C-alpha cells in the first residue's frame, strides 16, 4: 500500500512506526481496503475486477449481459449473497449511461413505450426480493437458462418467433412479470426483455435504449428492495461501489464496438450471446 493513499483516506493520530506513518493511520487504511475488498484475497479481488471490466465491455457493445456475466462468474469466487450485492451499483451506473446516451427526451419516450414491462418488472422485483436467500440457486438458473437457450437458438436457426401484434401488450405484461420475479432473487431481469425485443424486431438504437431504461428502473428497484432486506448494506455496497470503476471503463470501450455494428450483426451478436449465457447458466446449475 502506498503511503500517499493511506494519508488520503486516514487522518487519525498515532505514533509513527518504521514506515513513517502513524500506527492509527495504517490500521484505518487497512480497514478501508478490507471493506473495499469485502474480505477477499488480493488475487480473488483482482479476478472480480477483471470480470467486471469484461462484463462492462459486453454491455457497452450489445446493451445487456452485465448481470448475467457477473452472476454466473462471481459464483466461482463469491458467496451468493455477496455476488448479488456486488452487481447492484455497477448495474445501476452503467444503465444510467446507456439509458441517457441519446438524451433525456428519447429516454422518456422509451420509458412510456415499454411502460407495461417496466411496471410489471418493478412490482415483481419488490415481491420476489425478500426470497433471494430462500430460493435454491439451481432452481432459478435452470428455469431461466433452459427457455432462454431454446429461444435464442431457434432465432439463430432462422425460426420466426415474432409476437403477434394483437398479443403484444399481453406478452409485455407477462414477460415483465417473469423478469421481475427472477430479478428480485437473482439480480437478472434482462433476458425476458431481450426475448420481447427480438421477437418484435426492434431496431438497434431503440433496442439498446429500451434495455438501458428498463434495466435502470429495475436496478433502482433492486437496490431499494435489498436495502429493505438488508442484503445491500454499508459493507456490501462499499464492495459494489468499487466495481463501478472497471464496469464504466469496460462500458465506454464497448460503446466503440456498438457504434460499428449494423442491425443484422447486432441482432446475431445478441442471439449468440443469449445462447452462450443460457448454456452457462444451465452448466452452473448442474455443476
């Protein structure tokens, strides 16, 4: 630890030791770093930062998959509760950027267009969040991974799965409910929205903005819900805040890729990533 960092975060008194820092400052500096790292070893913490950087890049490129990547890979290193708490703030800040990238007006219009999905998602996140520690992880991974993989694979094979216009409102409500119920217990509510956007052939920019708006409101709901449940607390949110830095770096790097993708390539990337994500969730559940 560099002395300058310790001095920046600690102003307590104490007698200097051989390093030239007051002992009280060294103790408090170590406590701050322990809080940021949530008690993880340096190697594990660096791995978590790298995963978050990659997840931010993917989100910047195609508009989604950050929680999916974080949940499935954090499970290798972290307890389920810390994995869920850790993704809350990075998800929130990256979705603020994504939702408002084209300005406030387009974001408001998108929120109104997908209001049914938003309402259903927010309500159902609040309903399911108290059960986050009660639902077996294997159950929700399989129930989400299998249908997502099947849907995206059929899309990749050229099968038409478009929602009929007369059923669009009903489908939006239903998928919002599914997304919210899963979101509260797992931090993942994006795949049902992707199913809706792909099946209705949404264009690239409106699709990415819709994801940002829906994910942002869902992220706020997730944060509020877990402030109530206690999963998001002073200790876990310090860890989550530290992950915002690599998440934002990755996001803006991903934007450069997103701007070069035409509609067809964007759609294929989205479908392919959904297949990989679904298969990974199934693998995690079975292992």
